[in-house]
C-alpha cells in the first residue's frame, strides 16, 4: 500500500477482528517503525494502524506493515472512529525540545506541542499501555500551560525561549516537580508525566544511551516512558508470565526460556532482535585490518558488527561537487536495522533516507529500555 491517508470506511474494513490474539498497537509519529519493532518484540504485539504525515517515510512503514492503514495527520483524526488498541505508542516531534534547537518546548503552536494530540488520543482510546520516546532535551526544555483559574500572572512566551533566556532559568527546580502555575514553566518531561497522571496512568521512565546496548554512537541518549492504567488488567499478568521461568527452554520461544502457558509465537518481523539481545554482552576483539581502517573506533565497530551480525558498510558517499556525506546504508547499520529496511524501498532519495534514519528509534536501545521498565 502507499503511505497516503486511507478513508475511514477503508480503515474499518481493514481492521476487523482477526484470529491473531496478540496485543494490538496503535502507532503515532511512526517514522520507519523503530519503536514499533521494539514494542512488538517486548510485548509480543502487532501494529494494527499507524499515523505518519511524511509520505516518503510512511512508504517505508507501509512496506513492512502492509496490513496497517495510515491514519495520516494526527491533528485531523477523529478518534471516535478509530479502532481501540491495547498499546498506544509514539515519539512526538522533538525539534522544539532538542538541545540543538531553539528550545521553544511543548507549547501550543510548536511542533513538539503535538504531544497534546497524542494525549487526546490516549484519552479517547483508553489503551492499557502507553509508550513514549523522545530526546534528552525533554528533561530540560520548558512546557507552558494555559493560565488556571485564580492564577492571574502572565504566562511565559514559549516562542521566545532559548537556552540562555529567563524562561529556562525559571524552570521548576528539579525534574520531578510537575508545576502549579502557568507563569512559571515546568519541564517538558514534567508536563508529559503530569498529563499521563491526569489520564489515570502510572508512568516510569528511563534514559539510556545507545552505547548501553553496544551501539557505536555513544551520545545518542533517548528518554523512554512506559505508562499503564492504574486499574489492574490481565494484559499486565500476561506480559509478566513469560518472565517467571528463566530455566533454559527447548521450545519455539526463540529466547531460550521455557514456554509460558499462554505462549504465542512471535512475529518473524522482530526475530532478529532476539539475536541482537543475546550478543550485547559478548566480548569481541578487532582484528588488525579493522584497527588499521577505523583506528580508535575499531572496538566499537567490531562490537556492533558482532551484535548486528553483519559487516559495516562504507561510511560515506563521495561526490566531487559536495564532498563526502554519510551513506544511508551506513546510518541504517548504525541504527541496527536489517539491511534494506529503509534503503531497500527504492522510492526514497538518499537525502530522504538520511532524514528518516536520523529521526528514527534504534530498536535494540528501545527494547532494552522497555525490558527494564516492564520488569521494574
């Protein structure tokens, strides 16, 4: 299917109940599906619909999830017409909370302010679980709220926010406060947690660097938030059931564990993540040729080659006019994706591929973070 938005009648026709008993995922700001891969793998779930406005990137997602319709622009979705899901996931736009941007933060009119539409989706769909991913700047960028009744002070102007102005200096004193007054901005991370609490969801979060799972790009730290409904639900019991018996198993679980009573075979789409997880702690030593080629990067390159199970591609494309630039296949390898996940679509230019990959989620990093959050 193409990456264009489908009609509501087509959506309902394609989301009728099936015999697949896995938990259902609704995916927002989907990109190439890096977060979907991790959530499908950890929760043994399947993505049933997605929302991605960028058409070239949506074509990548549609190639790998052929039965999942694209709901398109999140601001135009009528959530009352959307199939309910067990897990709602998304990495809302990071441009306004990124430490390399202007730090306008989460506020009406900003791209990161699209979080409000994700919160509306949570409120309408009432999923059992919510998974959110964003950049490190979520911890330090501001968020603004409309003035509350009885608070007559002037709210800050998010459009004027920069890392050096008074708005950031007046942020709440620590990341755990959620803030009470519109005149004093809270942290973007606090705003998200506060909204989740208002939606009757308990949340926990973690911020691991990519290097924690052996990836070569050490400073790629991402924030992952896992929230679940405050009322007990059987899905949580099912999720933990497979973790109770850690004795070696010889069944079809592909994770060297005895099968849980409610075991269901996992999707072949994420089977490779099991292999990557198993190799993270292995010790590998670069050979002489690798050291000669990569110098002090040799250890990191060799380790990631071992984890991904494939050799590093050429890192750069040479162009006489523009000079060398990063090769999409190399960035795809850095993200730990299977060969051709993004570069094999045949429909994206090199620049579109780089953009899609740079904005995406590293599946193994997300998998590790979610396993930690689920077990805590």
